[in-house]
C-alpha cells in the first residue's frame, strides 16, 4: 500500500466476488475470502473482514468498513475452501 492504514481512520471497501465451480478440472466447494491486516511480517493474526460463502457464478458486490486498531502496512487476502477453512491461496497487497 502507498500509505499504512491508520487507527484513527475508517476505511470503506468494495469487492466483487463470484465462484467458478470447476477450476482446473477440480470440483470445488464454495469458498470464503478473508482480509487480514499485516505489518510486513506475513502474519495473518488480525482478521478485518470475512465474506459469506461464495457459491454463485454471478458477480456480487460486497461493501464493508474497517477501522484498524493499529497502523498496518499491508492487507492480505486469503481464499479458503469451505467447510475445511484451509487457506489455499493468499495475496499480500
């Protein structure tokens, strides 16, 4: 991120999510997306937001606000297969 998230600010986010049932010939269960705050050491301890189960192929927009309790330099997006909850892919922004 260009500037860290500040604890004295509120941030409003919008994300569009959809589900593709067959990915690389694997039959997948619905997923959930988790957004964590990070201070550059790749920990996923501070969960800021979690999507509901994504199982529809139509794009849906989710809006949410975040007011961090600490100054964070990175956001980490984690994509998990339900019902297992295992992170199978994550991206640091």
